[in-house]
């Protein structure tokens, strides 16, 4: 059994790490326990009554923030002891990756029958298996009923007006400072990209759905048809997944939306570069 004891950032990073392990054990057997997913468990069908994140046989434990927090801390403590003592036995083992270190689990053959393997690191990947078992992953991370209904109602309302929805992920917050602000784009740059979309999709009736981690009250773009999303972390993610195209700065948030909905995605590396339809790819592939 794999026990994930590392929190690699926020929601989408943790979804991606979790999803790779789910795909791996679906292929090769074994289980995953993911207490590091604690605060997000109430939002997904596969985790809502499985707050310790066990897969494939959930533990029916309703969400309790206090319990989850302390289970996670205990598991992290045990993992750190195992790593510090370099504890590798027939029953307990650990896998540790440095910040930029990666592991292709398919090549590494990391399953060891009967062991508890503590996982600490971000770039554990099983890319081909994630593609193969993507439907299992989608079922696990389907949003709970209330969120799903809110997303469907929002999308249905937008589609009564137009043929094409383009999700625009405007990430601000930490991107002001991340990597010296290289992916922090101005309103004018997003407006130009929206105009570029109109030019490469001529004769299409298009509406842009703007999702952001900050208020968009000051955003103005009179030349295009646009609306803001619901400003709910999970709803915005799955609203993006229901669009026909997604654009935004490099981010696992939009990459997950693209993967989940199989929506073509353009990650904006340089806003001044020419935008083409061939620029769009499905995320996490």
C-alpha cells in the first residue's frame, strides 16, 4: 500500500499526484492511502465519505477536519522517521524525491507486495497508465452532486447564447512573484489573447468564461462576449473542463481541467507569440 504523505502545493497538484497513483494501482494492484488530500475530500464522489483517501476500497469515514489533520500529521511523522532512519524492511519502505526529481513509476516497478510504502515527493508519474485508466480517474474525481449541478446549470445557461465557450484561466495571486512574475499577465494581454481567439475561429459565436483566483470587477473588455465564472475553487475547475477550449498561463489547474474534460488547452508561455489552433493540446498527455 502506498501512503502519500506529501502536499505538493494546492488542489490541482494534489489531484495529479493522487491520480497517477490511482492509475498505477489500477494496473498493477495494491492500494493507495492519501491523507495528504484531506481538505479537498468533501468535494469529490470518490473521497467524500472516504476522508483518508483509500483506493480502491474506500474507508467509509465522513470528513472531519480535526481527524484528517492529525492523521495526516501522524503519517508524515512516521514517514520522516522512516526516511531519517533509512528504514527499509519487508513491511515498511519509503520513496523520496527531491523538488525537481522525477520518477517514472512504470519504469521503476515500485510495487512491492505486502509493504507499506510512504511517498514523499511531487513528480511521481505513470503517464501511460494515466491515459489508459483515465476513466477510472474521472469517476473518482467527479465532483459531488451539488457542485456538479451548479456547473451544469452555469454551462447550460451560457450555451443558450453561443456555439463555443472558451475558458480563460487568469491566475494572479502567487503568480505575481513565482519565477519573477514571468506568467503574471495584464488584463490587456488577456484581452489581446481573446481577440486572437476570435481571429482563429472566424464566423463562430464565441463566449469567454473567465476564471480567476482574484476579483475580476475591474476587468473590462467591450469587444468580446464574456462572463465570469462562479468564483468557487472546484466549480471553476470543472466549468473550465466543460468549455470547448481553454487558455491560461502554465498551471496544473488548467491542465487538470483539460485532462478531465478532454478540452484542448493552450498554455501561454509568451503572450506575444502567434496563437494558432495547432497550439492547443490536451493537458497531462
